[in-house]
């Protein structure tokens, strides 16, 4: 394992974060804070509690997941797409660096940025609503796994994309709607039976449900299914990335 290469890629990507700190960290935190104000004031005045938890506190895990998922994808996809765009990816591929070391460097940096944002938003939430975390270690585990898995997914999108428009296509048209419809702002038990069944086909439901369980001990689906979903998604992304580097798809051509 070439640790020098991993550290070099990781430090380069993290340095880009500090150069664009307003866009990378401050902007998503402010955007999420506005969600707290808008949803907490507008909807919270009509829905006082959800399953014994105040509505403002209930939406905190969903808002953190929304920000973490979108930022993980954005950071990882841009991180690997930009070297493709300017042509420096070929220098990296010709260096004595394996695909595993490349992935660890880029995905590790993207996951670190998203984890930082998630923790900052969690701290910001305490300024708006009283809340509790019943299982802090489980919360950190779910948060870290989500950052890691969606950074891997973003890495795949960055390799797949041929232009900046495609880079935003999947996050805007698929991922964000899935998060909004995945119980980020409500419990799926509030839906009619038919829509509850349909919602269970949304994979994001399992991530948000498991993450919310770590806060309040409440879950829309069994915890085991949430763990299976996130581990399965991570393994699937790893398999796709392995195939991409093995075949050279959209990297060497």
C-alpha cells in the first residue's frame, strides 16, 4: 500500500475545501439552517409532535441526511471529474498508484468533508430545537457509513459524467427527490397504507430510518434492514468501482 500517494491525494482534496470554504462548508450549513427555520415555523406550528418527538427535533436526522448525502456525492464526483476534465487523470494512472489507493484518497477526502458538515449541522440544530441522541455511537456509525457509501457513489458519477451538466443530473433529478420522499420530514406511518408500501421501495427510507433510530429510538423500518441496506449499497459501489478500473471504462478512453 502506497500511503504517500493516499496522503498526497487526500491532502490535495482537503486543501481545496479550505480554499473554497464558503461553498464547501458554510453554504450547505446555512441552507440547512433555513430548513430548520422554514419547516420548524411553518409546519411545526401545525404538527406539534411526531410519535412523541417535537416536529422540529424529528426532522433533524432527515435534514442531516439530506445535506450529507448531497454533499458526499458532490464532493466525490467533482474530485475525480476535474482531473478527467483537465487531463491530469492520465498522470495519476501512469504513476505507481493502484486503483485502491486512488479511491481511498478521493473518497476518504469527500467522506471527511461530508462528515464535518454533518457534525456542524448537528451542532447548529441544538441552537434551534431541544433534542437528544439516545445512541451516540450508532449515530456516528450511521453518519460515517452514509458519508462513505455516497462518496463512493459520487466517485462513480464523476467517472461516468462527460460534462458538468451530467455531473449534476443524478443528484438533482434522482437523489434529492428520493431523500425528500424518504421520510426526511415525516414518518411514513403518517401515509396511507398503499403509499407506505410504495415508499418502502425507496432505499433512502432505510438510511433515514436507521439514523433517526439512533437519535430517538424510533424507526419506520427494522434496524436490521437499515444496516443491510447501507452495507449492501457500499459493497455494490465498491464492486462497480473495481470493474471500472479493471476495464478502464471512461478513464482510459
